[in-house]
């Protein structure tokens, strides 16, 4: 038994009929077909809209992903630049650290050398101190001896000064100042003096007060005779003659 649109068809009765007729329900079929096509069209439209919407969303996601990727590339590039700069800074710091270590080592070496020199200097200073102390003791000993000699020679010097009628004293190292006080009876405070330089084998008289014209001859005679006492007496007499000629 056949069926049309859910209704059973009696084929035997249909064949026995003089004018067999089958109601195909064309209008219902057409309406059903239209509804189907409309449903298909609506489905297709919705599918196209969904595909378009998905395509738009996918394009937006791709664009967003591209922007993120581009931003990531920019950030990666910036990070690489920073890394390069940091490496340069690190290399510079390492070079500076190396220089600093070299400087510190050099300073340590110099400090050790200076410390060693200071130790040597301390030893030398101690030696100098001992030498100075020894020289001071020797000088004190010499001064005591000179004082003893001076005490013994003072009376002799006074007798000599009295004999030569002069006053003698040491000045400026190896020089002797000889003064003749009271030589001018009219002017007792007037100075008559000379300086004898005995620092070398050749005696010199750099100055006399007042000047004596005959001084060069007297000095030559002194260096020939080596008799300083006679020279002093001769100079005193020359001063006396100078006063008497006034």
C-alpha cells in the first residue's frame, strides 16, 4: 500500500476503478515546497550572516593579533636595544672595574713601597738621632773643654790686649775684629778698628775704620812675616800717626 503525504493509497481499489484518480495534493506540495525553500533561504541567509559575522570577527581577531604581534615585535626590538645598551653599560662597568682594580693594586703596591721606605726612613732617622745625640755629646764635651781653655787663656788674652792696647773678638766665623779704644784723646769714643780674615793661608783685611792708605803694604808684610801681633801693633801705630797728623 502506497502513501501520499502520510495518507495510505489503496492501489487495488484504484486499479479496479473505471477512472482511477490520485489526488497528489499539488497545492499542499507547492506550499510545502515554498515553505521548505523559504526555510532553506532563511537558513542560507542566516548561515551567510553567521559566516560574514564570523569572517568579520576573524578579521578583527586577525587584525588584533597582528597589532599585538606588531606591538610585541616593537617591544622585543626595544628590549633588544635595551639589552644592547645594558651590555654596553655592563662592558663599560667591567672595564671601569678592571681599571679600578688595577688602580687599587697599584695604590697597594705604592703603599707597600712607601711603607717600606717609611720603615727604612725610621731606621735612618733613628741612626741620625743617635748620631746627633753623639755629636751633641761630643759638642758638649768640646764646649766644656773650650770653656776650660777659655778660663785658662782669659788672663793671657787680657795681658795680650793690654800689651797691644786693643780689644779682640771673633766675628763671622774665621774673622777677628780688632778695636783700639781711646786712641784719640780728644774724642775717646771715636772708633779705630780693623777686621782680619784668617780663613785661608793668605790673610786678608776687608775693612778698617777709618780707612788706612798704607793698608795694602801692611797686609803684604803680614802675609810675608806671618806675625799677626806685629801687624796689629803696626796698624795701631798707623792709626796713632793718623790722629797725630790732625
